[in-house]
C-alpha cells in the first residue's frame, strides 16, 4: 500500500497517493473475496482482510458561493464575443443543470 501511494502521480488535488493505497486494498479484497467464494480460502486466511483500510479524508470539494457565482457570471457577460460560452456560463447555477441543456444547444 505504501509503495502504491509513493508511486502515485502527483496532481494539483493530490492527497499524496492516499487514494491509490485505498484502491489497492479494495482490489486485493475483491480478489480474495472471489477466492473465498470459490472455496480456495477461508475468511481468516485472507491477507487483504487483515489490513485495515485507511480512513478517508474529508472531501475538499465545495460549492461556489453566491458571490463567486455572480463574479463568474459578470465576467462572462462583460468580456469576449463568444455568445455560446457566455450563455452556457450564465445559465449554470448551483443545483440547476440548465448549463448542460445550453451546451447541447450550442454544439
């Protein structure tokens, strides 16, 4: 798990490979679950089930605040001559998928 975490590709939203380690353990558990279901192992013999999965960190994603959204819409309305992207941006509000419908009309 540490090797998978160390070898994970760093990105802007990286969490130092933590999810790579979680996915490795989940994949190993799925593999051993199938071996247990087929009768090759018992539940206590599974090495993947002896390892605790690391706790997930709190999510860093958040919704835009009304002020941020109004700033984006104001910038989209005032600049550029691309009416299609301006309309799509202005149509998107939190919890309202109208932006997707506007995108399909623009395409």
